[in-house]
């Protein structure tokens, strides 16, 4: 009987000692998991945004419908500058196509009525081209906040008229660093010194290589800031001011990887913080 009682006591003691050990180990394991996860998150901090690339497309070309889809595939949005006086013409987008682009989250901006060189016009003619174009966009339901000067042609009168017509910012063409201007500034500051003369590299052309477009982004990343890029037609071998869909798609794929370097894509409106301003009275 004494032996039996002794064996029973040993069994009970074993259970008391062994049973708590299992949940204790499990608790230690559970506690270790969040700690490791926290350490992993701390090891991969989010890169601060230092460079904003703005993809802009001029003239309302019909090929921009496909270009918009290419951007959307990469979760990017661009700015499409429309000449309202040529909408629906041959090789130009229709109002329905523009509406489709707008519904996709892209910015619709002004580009004057009929794409004339503003520096060759009187201020009254500039006002017709800029204000009437913006007014037409408004009747179509678009709150245009940024303007692109046709041909990048601008003078002090055109800048003044752009402001009077209610635009909060305007983009020209040229002035930033590229193969033709190696000593130029690589990007605009986030608060451009001249909101009505925002600079860009030269327009992307048929003979512009993928390497050259990438290099413009890499140059901008060295200083940080806003880099607007100017595209026209998106088609293979269809004119001097064009880019092939293959080159554009390859560039967008590469550009998407630059987020880890602090580079993101925004519309011109968002890149420079352009606000909506009311139309002037006629």
C-alpha cells in the first residue's frame, strides 16, 4: 500500500511539473512572432517621396485612349491636354473618348482652342484661345486647373492671360536638363518659381530612346522635385513627335520600380498642387 501511494504521488507531481511547460512554450512562441514581424517592418522603412514624375499628353490625339489604358495597367494617372476646337476631327479623340479617359481618373487640361502659337497672337486673341477653350471644357463637365501652351510657345502676355482665364498653373516645353542641355536644372521644385511657366525636358520624339527617357528620371532623382514629361502621338513610326507603344510600355514598367527610390507618378494638377479657380466673366 505504501509503495502504491508513493507511485501515485510521483505521477501527480510529474503532471503538475510537465503540464504548465506546454502553454508556456506556446506563449513564448506567440510572443516571439510579433516581435520578429516588428523587427522586419522596422528593417524596411517606406522611402520618402522625393521625386514626382508627371506624364503629360498633348493635342487630344486618338492614340491617347490606348495610352491611358497603359497607364492604368500600372496604376498610374496622367494629364491629357485637349484642344476643344479640334475634338472629333480626324485622328483626334471624340468627346466620348475624352470622357472615358476622365472616368479612369486622369486629368483633363486645357491646350487652347485650335493649337496656335500664343507668342504670335495679340493678347485679345490669346484670351479667346485660352479662355474659350477652358470655358468649353467647363460646359463638358471638366474643372481644368492646368494649361499646356501649344508648341511650348509662351510670352509674358500669355502667362498673364492664362492666370486671368482661371488657370492655377501652366506648362511650357523645354528648359530642364536633357541631352541638349546638360547643365540645365533636372527638375522643377515642388513649388515652381514660375507657376505659369513650368519647365520640362524637350518633347519625347520618334528618335528619343528608352535610355534617354529613363535618364531624365534618374537625373531628377539626384535633386528631387517635379519632372513633367511631354508626349504627343503614341504609335510606331507615325511622325516626328511620337513614341512607340513598345517604348512607352517599357518605360512605364521601369518607372513603376522607381517607387522604392522615392519616385512616384502624379498628374500635373496634383504634382504642383493646382487649385480650381472660377472662370472669368465674359
